C-alpha cells in the first residue's frame, strides 16, 4: 500500500494523452479522473482546516502556560 488512491484510469480503453486535463470550458475531460481530483481536493481542504484548528489550540495552550508562569513568578495567583 502506498497510501494514495489508485487512478480510476488503470485499464481504461479511452485513456490518451491529455485526457486528464481540463477542457477550454473548465470541465474535466475524463469524468472519473475529475471526480477523483475533486474528492482529493476536498480531503486536502478538510486536512488543512483540521491543522488550523490544532494550531489554534496549541497556541492557546502555550499562551495560557506562559501567562500562568508569569503570574506565578510575580505572586499574583490567588488561592
């Protein structure tokens, strides 16, 4: 397993040079290839959104620890 999706065009009789591009109107020339590319793009978008969410949480935790340490250092914590 390579971790990547198999091309839908393996063994396709209609496969030719340039069949995986977009036409002048912007539509995919090969519908199966276009559907796969659109699904991969959606997966990339979701992965990027998840990474951004994790980054926000990571930054919040870092800032919170830094604020807590600064307050503790200066004796501003109430108990």
